[in-house]
C-alpha cells in the first residue's frame, strides 16, 4: 500500500500553523542570502549583539570545561542568581531550590507550564491579539485555547465582563503577556488586580509571560501578577534574557512558580529536554547579576528613542495610525485606512519593497487591521524602512481614491 507523506504526520501538527514571525524572518534571511537588501521589521530581534561581558562569561565557562549537562532544574548558582534578581527587581522572595527552574527561553518554559497544568481537553483563556505561538502550542498540548478580545476602545486591555463570561467548567488557567506582544500594553497593578480576583474566585492558575519586563517606556514600571496578594502560589512567571539583553540565540530563561508546579516542570524537563545549556546559564548568570549596567541602560534608552521615532513616523504615513508602546519594542500600526488586509499588505511589502513585517491577523482574529513592526533595528534600517513604507502606503491610498 502506498502511503503519502502527510499520512505519516500527526493530525495535530498538520492542523498547526507555522509561526508567522519566524517564517517571515526566515524569508528575509533567505532574501539577504541571495543578495537582496531587506529591511527586516518582522521577528523581535534587536540590531545589537549580546553584550561582550556576557559573551565573555560563556566563553570562560566553555574553556573551563563547562560543557556537560546540568541538573534538570538548572545550576544551583544560576537559580540563585534568578532568585536574587526576582528579589532585587520584582520584590519577589523565591526559594531557588524549589521555586525556580532554568528554561530554554520563555517558549520552552510555556511548554513545560502547559504540560504541568493542563490535561487534554482543558481550556485556557488567552489574549486576542496575542503572541503567535500561544494558540498553536496549547493545541499541540491537546488543550483548548479560548481567545478573549483585546479591543482598541479598551486600550487593548481585557473587558473583565468578557473575561468572566469566557470561564467555563473546563477552564484551568489564564495566559497573559505584560508588557504585551504585540500591542505594547504594560499592565498596571489595578489591571492585574482584576485578573487576579477572577483567578482566585474560580481557582485558576495564571501563566504570566514577562519576557519584556525590562523594556518599559515613559517612566512606566513593570508589575508582575505574582506580587499581588494570593497570587504567588497560583502563578507561573516566565522570564528570560532573549529580548532585554539581545540574547535571542542563547535560548535561556527561567520560570518561577510554587514548589509543586516547579517539581512537575522538572519532571517534564528530565524527559523532554534534560536541561538548559550549561554555558548559556553561565552567561545568563552574569547578565542577571549585573542587571542594568551603564552599557545596557544606554542601549535600552536608545531603544526607547527608536520606538518613538518609528511610531511617530508611522503615524504620519497615509491611511495609518500608530501610538508609542507602553513597553516592548514593537509598533502596532493601524492600517485600516489603507483598505487592504494585513496579510495581503505584508505579502506586498516583502515582495515589492523588500520590507518584512508581520500581519496583525497572525496574532488572532482581533489583530486584523494592524501590522506589527520591530522598532529596534539599526537607525539606518529604520530610516530606509520608513521611506519604503511611505512610498508603498502612498501608492495604496492613491489607487483607492
């Protein structure tokens, strides 16, 4: 009997959509390999490399023979640095032995958390729009993502009545991201208190993706939901260095949760990944201990200037509006005035103008009508990209009149 290749692949994988952000970034990389000068506003990658002192720490570890697997939970020294960081920056007291696990970035931390908390058929409430990998990852776990809209008229925050109505008998958890990807919202303590109240009332766990916690603008400060009364024991906090220290290729982060949840995540780690990288933990330890060095703080300050430049420039483009994000480093551009879908516009921009952006529809149904653009590329790339967008959007507006 002849078997087609699709018949060999599981239905759950066939049903999963590829990551739009990664796929578009890969397309841009391939175009560059072919000699095409692409402006890449797609994946959340800063122009800068990892700070030299972090790289040096990892190199020292490699040269010292730190090339073997670590405990599944992570090196004791790394977990201690994570606990010290939580206390210093977030006001969280964490036991590094029982409440922290080293992860291969926030995505893998999310995978462990979902497997630890949800059985097949269980439901988890998610933001719409929300990070492109949330819904597919939940589906691959055999659980069900239940999107709850983030509306512009509510400043891209949940309407608590809508959130409450989405809770059903199979609901086990709430997944949120703050600072938010893609809208740039930074939740206040008041915002989080309403979510926490619902979680406590319905005995739900909260998975809080805080990968952008260091990147907040206009004097705003990140607040973790685990710091609210009664929430430390029912929250899985996901953190990492991918964004704030420009360490995307290192795949290193950590999760903070109650001992029972961390114990479950460690068991999963033992079977699925063994451990986070040994020398990547060594580099990340130094980054966590050093915190906001003058070098890194100067970088973050320049990122804020780039975000302001990009969003103000996009806001002036024909048929488009865009506000400065409260945190994170993305422009969430409203393109409804252009009379074209976000997917079609994204396709035209990379094909005709060599500008890579992510369509809002990739982030959920309520992301349609928007584009997400990464603002922390080099200054020259930002200027070239804005010039291309001005030409492209002007052409669209002129042809629709």
